[in-house]
């Protein structure tokens, strides 16, 4: 299980996270990324977080340790 955190003040809406993890991340009405659910089993969120050019997305494991 992964917990997704997105710092919307850093997000620029590039959308690479949504493209890589479309079942876990969406772009909101303001064009900025937001998690669909705060927790997911979708391992694609790891690559999505790594692809964020602004470093706005963080993925934590079940113990709260940052994994991406």
C-alpha cells in the first residue's frame, strides 16, 4: 500500500504523473495534480513521482517512509 502526497504549491500541471498512473492521479479543475485516493496499491505511482519535474509528488509506504 502506498500513500500519495502532492504539494499543489509546487505542481505546475505538466501531467506526467497522470499519464503514468492514471488510476491514481488526476488533474483537478485548476489543472494541478491531485490523488484520486490518498492510498493505493498501484506501483505506477513510484514512476509517476519520479517523473515529476517539480518534485511535487511524494509516495510513502505503509510505515510512512518515503519510497519515491
